[in-house]
C-alpha cells in the first residue's frame, strides 16, 4: 500500500488517475469525511487494486482461497468477516490478490517498481524466465511479501452496548479485547463494570476477552491502595479469589494486571503478586499479562518505573503490554504522544530482559490539542484523529511531519486569537510503529484505546499483518 503526502493542487481525481485506483477506494481506506478537501501535508493511503469477488452457489472460503491461490485467513481479514457463517450467496469479498494487465510501454522493471516488488519475484510467480517477453493484454499475477502473523489487543473503557459496538466495528482486526478495568478496593474486592455486552461481542467474533485489574483511577494515583494490598498476603489471596470468581462468571480467558504508581519499596511484593496469580490461574487454564511503564533501563527512577521489574514480568508472565505512549501528556507541554525515537529506546532495553514473543507494543490512537505557549497545569484537549483533520480543514492548517519522532503536527489560531498546537497520528506514523514490530519481531500491538476513530490505522494494519484468531 502506498502512502501519498498531499501537495498543493492534489485532488482525489488526480490521485485516482495517478495510482490507477478508484476515488471511492481512496475515500474508504482513509475514512475521508469531505473528499473534496485535501489537507496539504496530510497522508493518504492508496489501496491496492485487490480483486472483488461475488460469492456463488456452492462457494466456500476454502474453495475460493484455492481458486485464487491465497488463504482463508487472508480473505476473511481483507473482507472483514470473522466466521464463514457470515458469508452468503451474492456477498462481495475482497480477495487479497493483485493482477496486472500489460499495457503499451510496460516493462518488468516498471511493473515491479509500481507494486513495490522485484522483477525476479514477478518472473517466479508467473513461471517466466529472464528471457520472457511481455505482450500487451497479458495478465501477470503480482506477488506479495508474506505477512507477519501478530496478536492484536484493544483496550476499551466504554461499557454497555456502545462499548460492544466499538468492538464489532474492528472485530476482524482483534485477537484480544481488554475492558478497562476492575479497580481493586482496599478490602480485596473489585469495583464492577458493565462489561457483559463487550464480552459477548468479543466471543461472538472470535476475540479473546481479557479481564483488567488496576489500582488507579482518573482521580487517584493508587499508590496507597497498592501498598495496602501488596503488603498483606491475605488481601492478595482474597483479591485473586475475587478475580477468579469474576472471570468464571463473565467468561474471561485471561488477566491483565495494571498496577501503576507502586511504591519502590513494594517492588518484590508486586513481583510476588504476579507469581501467585500465575500459580493460581494457570492450572485453571487462564493466561496472565501485565501493563508496564515505558522504561529504558533497569534502574530508571520515578514512581511510574521503579516497581515495574521488566525482567521479573518477562520471566513470570505469559506476555506484557509496554505502554509506549503519553510522552505528550495532557497536562504537559505539546509534543508527540508516541515518539518513535523514545519508543525505540524502550524496546532496546525491553528485548534484553523480556522474550520478544511476549512483548506487545503499545499504540495510542488519539490526538491532542494544546494551547501555546503552554502554561504549567493547563490541560490539552484529547480527541480522535478524525477531529484532528476536521480542525486542520477548519483553520486551513498545513500539516507538518517531525522526522525524529515520526509524528504529524500542525499549528493554528482560533477565532479568539488563541494559538494551538496539535499532535496526532496518521498513516506515516502508524507505519513507523508497524515497522518497529517487524524489526524487533514482537508478539504484537496493543491499542489504547478503542472509541477514537482512526480508519487509516486499521486499513494499514491489515496491509502489514495477518491478525491471529485463537
């Protein structure tokens, strides 16, 4: 998939002609709300010319995949279906296979360049030799590089029917869903949440639900609460008993422990909790994970970091989620929320003490708008990527791209004369993070948080990976 950075004078019609793809396909891939207005400096995904196939009588996903030389999993993901029962006669499927019809002037070299492949790969796929000639009208199958299979987790903090709908909207792209979260109480009980609709939406779409327990809230850091629980073996056992009871009642398959702001003096107590959780839950068939602050060394100071023992979590647990976001904090100065250079520093350390196949890269999918100059304590607005584009259009802002952080941003002046700086995500920044997953050979990606529309992300995710379904 190509990523096109919009220049002055670009229109969808021109891009359609340039890339030989329909304007509708470009609109759909990018979730464009106003196709007539393209923001200079913004990035657009140019989708691949995949085959569209209408299901015929007696067709099955297996027979269709055999016919086109692809896989059932690839067709299901490209067509956004989670089980074969949702296929019916007349349904149009997207088949992730590309054919090219040779036109005057075509050469193997320029065809390979157009589709980001090699001449040799085209020759091999089409059983041709180095001496083969091209004929106008000849059809060539364009090979695609094998896709890495990864796990994808999505946290969600919206409950009830709205939360379940958010899961359904991206169901084909999720391995796990993690409703956030059950807050522990000082007596070892749990504050319940309305998670049943989300769990049912997950199970009906072959998504594994993960129960999340945490010690903090929007108004409390949770340090004292964590100290109370972790320092008392009886409370730890009571907490785990309540967790197991809830998991059994609700249909959860795994547990994520997200304890933050834990006193450094309780590091060993926290590690002990993890081990006790594994000892009690593994025999019952549950897996255990944790969420970790983004550390760059074992001795990194600060309340967020010191009690998060990467080596212990990597040794004890089934996997971990690295919370590689929030450098652009809502109460801090404007900057990239998930800067790639900072994330790389975290990964460079993490892979030395945690097995790579246990690491999820955290990826935030929201934008922030700061007033500038920044005043200490002043809170930025947080909203979705689509709103970031709306504001860029409204204030005629030109989007810039910071190469060091691999993040887009822009500045504008509102109606009252206030200056703003907006940092967000786009196709380029998403691709940079996906490249890290491949480079470091990680287990997968964990999104914080569903409910912030970002159509480009899901289109590009599918272009880069096959999403594991368990």
